[in-house]
C-alpha cells in the first residue's frame, strides 16, 4: 500500500523534482493536489487487473504520511539535511461510522441467499459472512490459515496482525460456518486463491454486488466490523468487553460506540418507570375492589 501511494500519487506530482529543492510548501501543495483529485486514474495493470486511483482527504493524508516517511529516510541516509515535510498540516480526519439496522441486516441476509443461488464466488461470500459474525478486520479473515483456527478453544489465534499477536473469539454461528469448509491439503490458506499460491482477494467485487442487492450502497466492507460492535453495545455488552472482542489496543478506540449504549440504558429507564407507574396506579383503585394483601382479602 505504501508503494502504491508513492507510485500513484508522489511520482506523478513530484517525480521530476530534485530532492534538495523540496520545501514544506511543496509538501502542503502535494496534499492539496491529491485531495482535489489531481492524481485520479483508471488504469489496466494486468490482463484482468485494474487500478482505480482516487483522491480525497483520506487518500491525501495517507499519501502525505508515506511521502513524509520516505523523506525522513532520506534525511537519515544523509541525502538532505532536513525533512521538508516536518510541520505539514494534515487534513482533518472525518470520522465515518455506518451502523447496520435490524432491517438492513435482514436485507443483507436475503442478499446472501440470492447471491448463493446465483453462484457468486463462495470464498468471497464466506469471508464476508465471517466478517459480520466475528467483527474481524478484512485481512484477518481473508488471509486466515488453518494453523490459526482453534476449534477446540473456539478461537482464531493470529500470530501477527495490525496490533501484533491476537486471539479472536468465535461464536457458535461463526464456528458453524468454518465447520462447513473443506481443507485443501495443498494450501495453508482457509480461503486459497483460484490461481497461484496466495489467498483469496476477490471480495470487493462480490461485496459491491451484494450490497447492491441489499440496497446498501453507502456501506463499506469495514462497516461490517462497526455493525458487529453496534449490535453488541445495543444488546447491553460493556465497552470493556467489546474492546477485548475487537482487539482494540486502546480503550479510546472502543469509546466511539459509547453513544449506542443508550438503547439498553433506555430499557432500564423504561422498566423502572413502568414499575413506578404501576405502583402509583395502585393508589387509584376504586373503593370496593378486592386487593390481595399478605394472603388476606380486604374490601
């Protein structure tokens, strides 16, 4: 991904510049140009490959960070005395969190069933289903190896991931999905590629088809992780335990879901208010009505 950022953004915009002439203003303009989409491209990469290069604030921030790291490396090797990207003001991140409602999950379930009937790629569909059922990151499931699957302890044990080694607990539905898979003895991957020795990478195309069927065009694949989290919190799960399930290294990452705790809190308020209201109604009973008190009846 870093190489792609340099090749698709830095090279077109700054590739002809001398390293020694770069200034902070140049780096700031680089970020602005990528933000405005000046490096957008739609290119064929292989016989069936295609590279869609997009701009925007997030892409510009990533590209600027990679460029800055490259310039810091140049400084460490003595190619120039300073890093001209020091002090660059990065684009402010726009937090985008999309949570799936119960109705949307039902539509997605119907879409899965329809996709299976239409013969969409089985590996892609299974990976997407597991993303929903585990809250895992895309590559944690797509690049899963059989050696990492611990059915006895109902967990995935990943030796290396975004936040180092981790354990992903598996619920019964996720275990049931894994139990239906047949192991290819010639490959270490749970989801081997159709060609070559790597793992399956074809989910994006299937996901676009799936979300179109479910009328969820604004939902990204990563939002399936948010969906898992939102259902857990709305069901009353604590943020601390949710952070353990999602393997967040910092509690502040899990706190983004705190506002979703209103549903279980509202449920407590509703039950309590109903009990109090019921007790108050007891005072308004008409005279002559029989009320049971301690096993005796009193008119």
